[in-house]
C-alpha cells in the first residue's frame, strides 16, 4: 500500500488556491505566460551554468573536470538564449509542460486510489480529475507546434482542475 505524505490542511488549501490563481492568469493571457515561463527557465539555466563553472573552478581540480565546465557553459548559453528570445524556445517548453501535466495526472490518480482505499468519498471525483489531467498532458505533448495557445489554455484548465481538487481534499481532511 502506498504511504500518503502527511500535509497540513492549510498548505493543501493554499496550494489549491495558488493553482487556481495561476490558472486564471494563464487563461487571461496564455502567450505572455509562456514567454515569461521560458524567460524564468532561461535565467535558472544561466544560474545553473554559472554555479557549475564557479564551483568546479573553486574545487581545485578544474583540469580534471573540464566536462563540468563545458556543461556549465552550455547551460549558461542556452539559458541566455531562452531569456533573450523566448519565442524560439516555445515548442520545447510545450513538450516539457505536457510531460509535467501528464505526471501530475498520474500522481492525482495514485493519490485518489490511496484515498479510495481509506474510504474517502471524494476519491471518485479526484480520479476523474487525474484522468482529465492526463489526457490534457498527452494533448500538450503531441501538439506543441500546432496549438501554442491551446497548450497554455490546457495548462490553465489543468491548474484550475488541480487547484479545485486540492481545495476539496483540504476541506475534506
């Protein structure tokens, strides 16, 4: 049997509300949302690249770890490109977003199955939510270059569904 992580009621409800707010924000302006997401990921890559290079050089054996320095430089350059030209990296982000949505759906189904085994009456709606989330994730993965706005709208709907599910679970604790 799967062990359910113990989370406080307030955290579950707050996470659900945050998902709902993000879903509404993405729904209102999907293209700006994806461009900002790509920029943020780009700056994170730049940070990873810089930290990798600096820590490798400061470790004292940089000559033995040239692969890490090259990898850090590649991460930094790709990140800088993403931060400066997010429109060129959109298709990759759609695919990654679809995979994350798909994984979220799978985890929702696992959580609902655990809740069903404990007799929680909200397990059936949570299972349906997980299935819908999985289907939306699959659509995001298979259609990244055809429907960019649709991809973000799917992400927005997914966030809304997951947010509502989390609030329901939180209130039912």
